[in-house]
């Protein structure tokens, strides 16, 4: 049995996370180009420390291009090497009139982890304003911007920052699930419930679970029925089905994540927080990766920037290790499905 879990996207860098977008421009020399692309792959896979030597090598052989400097600064920032990230970002020299790039994401993350939240917001907002809103850079910057705003203690501002992500097809589920947690933390459980139902509707399939609960219990049908119940706002039934699925197949579904979100939508923030933290250690790699990405929002709410960044990186790494599709299925699926709405 495999589990097809809800998809959620955090864009660290480039097309490896966003599907069909172009990668940052690489150096022209063939060997430098291969080294650069390997660095991009490692960075996108949630291994910033492993990416650093590759970008450093590219810069040593082709020092003039801004892209390797920008991505090296991002790798430093994600590895919590704050000062190095900021110094390296300054080396990403761009021609007059050329828009900024990933170096502003690096500066934003570095400022976040230095506790300079207003400076982080300014850097990230500058990149959002200067970029096409559908580009991986703009999506990444807005996601980190939301975390920076939460670290400032501004939940309404964070929800406002999420709206463009919620309106986008590629990040809709991600934005909605983040909103569930933020709404719940601020005591707005009805709004959290609406966001959760909306997120479930993006992935729901017809409810085919046998109403009498008789006969052989099918995990795929149980999962589909649980998501369909959430889509209709039937939280108690969804909870019952996810709890049953988790008891039967604890290592093969993202039920722990859904159960934590249901607690959030029911107004029990302490329970939601506790369950989500526990979900970071249970279930498949993909389920744990999803839980860690969502728990980064909790850490931002709690004022823990280092933990928020680390959870994004580790969550991305776990997602990269999993080739599972996105729901509960009895046989392996050949479909390529985006992981949440898309937060790697």
C-alpha cells in the first residue's frame, strides 16, 4: 500500500520545486554549468550545506555572474550562516536596471534569523514587488515574507500576505493550510474551519466509503471519505475516519497532519500544535515533510526563526526522499502529482 498525501509547496529555489519555470542563469563554461546545476539540485532538495562547495567552485572559475553569488548566499542563509549570507549577497552585482534576485531572499532569511524582522520584511517585499508574481522567486519570497510577518507578531498581516498564494493554483493548498493554523492561533476557529474545508475541496474525490461501515474496510476509500467530509465541513466524521485510518495504517498516510488541522479548526490550538509536532515524527517521509513545513508556521508564531528555517529545509529533504503519490492507494500510481499545493 502506498499513500497519496496532500501536497504543500515551499519554494526554496528554481524549477525543481515549481515545475516548469526556468532555472537561474548559469555560467557559460560547460563544466561550470554542470557544477552550478548540481548546486541548484542540492539546494532545491533541502541540502544547502552540500550545495555550498558547488557554488563556491563555480565562483572560483567564473566569478562575474550574479546567479552563483545569489544562490551561494541563499545556501548560507538556509544553513543559518547569517553573516556569510549577507556578505555573499553583496557580491551578486547586477547591471543597472536589472531586477534583484535570490540574494534578497537570502538577506530576508538571514535577517529573520538575526531577529531583525522589519529588515527581513523590507528585503522580501522588495523582491515580491520587483518580480513576476508567478515566478518561483516571487512565490518563495512571499512564503518567507509571511513567516517574517508572523515573527513580527502580525497575524492579520501574514494572512494578507498569503492571499496571492491562495489565489494561485500552484500554491493554493499551501496558502490555505498555513491560513488554517494562523486563524486558529488567533482564536478564529470558524474561519479556520472554512479554510480547511476549502483546502480539502482542492483534492477531494467522490465519497465512496460504505455508509454502513460493513464489509472489508478499504484504506483508499476511507481516506477519500475523510477528505470529502472535510470538504463538506463535517469535522467529527472526518476526524473519525482519519483516526481509524491512522490506527490501521500508521506508517502509510498523512492522517496525523489532518488530525492536527481538524483540532485547529475546532478551536483547540494547544492540541493542534501538539499533534502537529508529533506528526513531524510519524508516518511516511512525505507526511513528516508536510508536517515539518506546517510546523515552521507554528515556530514563526512562537517567535523561533531558526527552528522555522530548519524545519523548512528538513521538510524539503524528507519530501525529496519520498516518491509516493499523494493519497492512500493500494497499488503504485504512475501519475505525477504535486506535493501539497506545491511547498517543497
